C-alpha cells in the first residue's frame, strides 16, 4: 500500500537526469584527479626533502 508521498518520491528518483549532471560528473572526476596528483607530488617532496 503506497502513500502519496512514497509515490512522489519514487517518481522523483526515476525521473530524467538533471541538465547539469554531465558537468557535475566532470567536476568530480577532475577533483579526484587533482587530489591524487597532489598526493603524488607532496609524497615525492616529503620523500626527497624530509626523509633523506
């Protein structure tokens, strides 16, 4: 037995993607890539200048 609120929630979840979804996905991927790159560079700097 579905209530009106449950039906509206299900319709909202199954509706079309928002128009900015591709832009948002690209932003997330770029952010993750920059974060990984920063970890690599900072790891190298620490290894080179602090651990020697």
